[in-house]
C-alpha cells in the first residue's frame, strides 16, 4: 500500500471536512439526541459510502476524461457555488 497516498487522502479529507455543514449536522444531532455512538457510526458509514462511490466513480471517469478537464470543471463548479453563496449573503444584508 502506498502510505504517502493514504496519508495524503486522510489529511485532505480531514481538513476539508472540519467545520463544514456535515460536521455541523452531526454536532446538531448529538446535541439534540444525546446519543453520540449511533450518530458516529451512522455518519461514518455515510461518509465511507460517499467516499467509496467517489473513488470508484473517479476511477471510471478518469478513463474517459483527462484529469486537467476534471480539475477545471471542479474549479468552475466551486466558483459558481461561491457566487451563489455570496449572492445569497448580500441579499440578507
């Protein structure tokens, strides 16, 4: 196993998920139901499932679409999402 890729993916996901809406949803569930273990196990299974789907879908897609195009498309999608978030925030001011 390539440990460099293992730790790269671990830290990338760990940093990316800190403070995002998924983590906030888990915080909310725990504060509401006060049962951390079923929430931890359920949310972990959900994250594992999404990551598994992304991994195998990525393996399939990269056979047909070059990585540079995928990176460009991902960047454009993030810019568009950011634009809509900023638009929504300015509407509330």
